[in-house]
C-alpha cells in the first residue's frame, strides 16, 4: 500500500508543515532544574466543579513552588458541549480562589494557541505522519455497525471496543479504501494499535504509587470525521508541545492510561509524569458517594461565591483534603500564609477525599474571626455588590456605621473574638436588624403582653443615649425591680418562684423590642450604634405592636 499517497488523500491539509517545524516553534522551556510545567485542561461547559479547584490547587502549588509554569488549556474538541462565556467563568471562578495562570487561554503565552480547535494543523500533521508509517488508517464503519458490535460483545461477555477481529476496517485493501472514498463515505482515522492485552507492566503513578497497566490493543479514533481530534490524540500532542512535565488528573482517567502511553510512544514523545487523584466524596446517609453536580449544590464553585465563603477559607479547607500533613503544619503556623506550606504530591490521598461542609464552616468561622473591621467591610461589600439585594447593597453606604456594626458582631478588639460569621451571605443576613429597611421583628416574648409593655414603657421613659454601660444597666435593673423582677441573681437562684423572672429576662424583652432577636451581641453597644432616635423609635414600635 502506498501510505504516503493515502495520507494525502485522507488529510489534504495544505497548512500542514514538516514535523521539525513544530519542534522548533515550541522548544523546551528555559526553566530551573526541577521546575514543573502543569496545566488545567477543562472543557468549556460553563460548569466548574469543586474537583476542578482541587486539581487546580494541586497543579498551582506544584508549578509555582518549583519555579515552574501553570497554564490553562481549553479542550474544546467536542463543540456540542461548548457554552458561551465558559472560559471567562473558568478564569473568574479560579482567580477568586487564588489560582492564577501564568499563560493559557485568553492570556499571553508562546506555546499557544491554547484552544484545541485552533491547533488542528498540528494534529493533522501528526495524523498524516502516522498514516505514512502505517500506524493509522481510515475507518468507514457506521454507527449502526458499531452498535451491533457493542451488542455482540456485551452478549458474549467480551472486552468492548474496536480491536482484533472487530477492527473490520483495519483489514481493508488499498482498493477498498479508495472505493469508499470515491463513494463519499464518511470516515474517521484510527490508531493501528501495536499493543497486546496479555502484556502487563508496572507504572509509577505520582499519587497512587506503582500500579499495573495492561498494554492497549484498541484501535482508538484519533481524528473524527470532521477532522477534529479526539481527546486522547490531542492531549498527547498538546502536552508534548506545551512541554508539560506533570499531569494531575482524576482517577477516572486510569483506564485510558494504556491508550495514552501507546500514543506517546508512536508519536515519539517523552511521556510526562502522571498522578491520578482520588475523587471527592461525601457521606450520604449510611453510604459514601462521589460529590454530584446534579445532587449537591456544594459541588459547584459557584455555590461558594454565591454564599460568600472567603476564598482563603476555602483554599485552606481544600489543602486539608490535598495533603495529609497540612493540618499539622497549620496548627503550628496559624499566622503564616498558605504559600509557605511545602505541598507534596506524594502526600495526596490514595482513596476518596471526604468533603465535609461542617469542617469547611469551622475553618471559615475561624478565618473570618481574623479579619479586622476594614477587611470584613471590604469582603462583605464585594459579595453584596455582586450577589446581594438592593437593600443589602445599601448597608455599605455608610462605612463608619457598618464598621461599628462589624466591630461589635465580630468581637473585634475584645478579649475573645466571636466566631458567628461563616460566610458573607449569612453575615449580611445576621446584621439586617441594624438597618431600618430590613428590620422586620416578629416580637416573640416569653411573658404576657401587659408585663412586656410595662417594661418597655418604663425603660423608654428613662432611656438616655448619653448613659455609659453601667448607668444604662442600672436603669434596666430599676425597670426590672418596678415590675417585680429579681435584680439580685443570687436571690433569684435561691427562690425563683418568688419572682416572675430576673433582670436577664427584662434585658431579653428590650433586646427583642430593639433588634427583633432574643440573642445578640451586647445590647448597650447595639443601642449606641443605632443611636437615640432609632432606638426610641423601635421601642415605640414594639410598644404599639403589643
């Protein structure tokens, strides 16, 4: 068979250049010894999974702490899955969590284009070369024929795929091939596999350690009927010419590893190192399953931005999943930036990483408690600007007022910081009572209306904004005593039946009237922040509601 003639007939691409051209155009990178070139290579579907962040963070740490490069490649060979604006979503989502690419899609870089559909010329050049060497051939099998083959293999419990006796087009003569071409039959280009499934060898996986890999015997498709490559073929060529040294990807790609090893071999490329990370799982009742984008809102990166989790808190939590020794380091170095932790691919878990939203919330509470008033203001405002209601956006018009609110609610400057805030959405909702437009009390008291009214009216008559905390509390006790409530807690504990309640119960009534809540930070400070006019207005409103 005249393979050169066949290659020209199958891939009449005039833009294809000699293979040496591409080696020269994309030379080895000038990087320090030991530096890694890693990548994130998602499809442009518009959905970013928490697993994407998991892999991106691992790649980012390995690349940057080794003095290497992290790049973004868009694997858009499947045009049906493409979503408009998907690349912007990828950049925006990952940048929020501190993942910054050095080069790649929509960025500068000398190893592009970074969209696979824009690299068709390179794939065609190497597909033609394989055909010329007799290592690839055209396949004219229809989808109906392929379906019949799959059914037969399933019924007879045979290995699925296109191989051996099932690789019908592998045996076509030169005459048959040209007759099919003349008839206008659509075709794909398949690899002529040289592998034997009886041969197994040990492969060093950077995450899982030594694993057993069977040789590939599948004549996989390398170019589809529209001339666009499959993922298998494109990724091998792209990883070579973008000079990738380490590929970290999900363990679902392990079954494809034999195909990728053979493709690198037949293309004459050095195989990069591979590390297959475990899936992210969760406890669902009594079972453990993979985090699902259909079932679990926390599977989407959008969830964390919409809820307003601080990116550092999420990044910190993800590090606990990525490296088994990270938490120990964090306990010893709570003040140090995360970048100082020496990340190791060898410390990645070999089985499923268990996602725990409660643990994330604890980490988030702890981190939020480290922010000062300005930092908290800036973070909450940025969330409100993007995701908040118009009323919530208005909270931030008076920065001085908001900082007073945050200082109180976060315990800033106190002996012990409060850890009430988990995320921005929850925090902004918690402080709604400080603003008249969102102050919507239900006034649920534990005492009869007549008792509550007497307390509120008595306090309102004596309230003075100029009172310090001690003077203020003396007036609260005076109002309590006038209604028969105990002001001496020892006496109350000695005989609680002698009183309708105690001074704490009175403070609770005032708290509910002023904030609509039974539990809040210090009430005197709240009234100081609200101011005299607003405080008195709220007391009057509560009295009127009784």
